[in-house]
């Protein structure tokens, strides 16, 4: 599974950091994935279905995918009602 996202330098930096966390601070990586709400079942399935692939690539792809989902969700539910005062918007 090859990471296919724009910003290859940023993706490479993310993969490097994930590899570092995998090797030296696995608990912190798990905490980050939990806070980002990365789907644990999807992650486990991808890791088991692609045992020869770099785990950091798979994790990075899911992290980026989750951030894109969050952004789309925020845009879809953005409150752009001009009748609502700016100070009253969440």
C-alpha cells in the first residue's frame, strides 16, 4: 500500500515521525490515533491484509484520510446563516 497524497514532503515527514513513534513511543502513537479518531478496525484490517507493506505508510494514509473526512464534515455543516450574529456562531 503506497501513500498517495499531495504534499509528498509533508507525507514523508509524517511517515518518518510515525516510524519513530512505532519504534520508541508506541503508546503516544496510539494516543494520537485515538484523539484523531482513526478507525481502529480499519487500521487492524489494513495492517493484517498488507503485512509486507510499511505500517507507517498505512497509518499515515489513514491519518490523512481522517483529517480530510473531518474537513469535509466541517464544511458540510458550517453555519453560514447571515441572519446569525458572528458572536453567536459556534
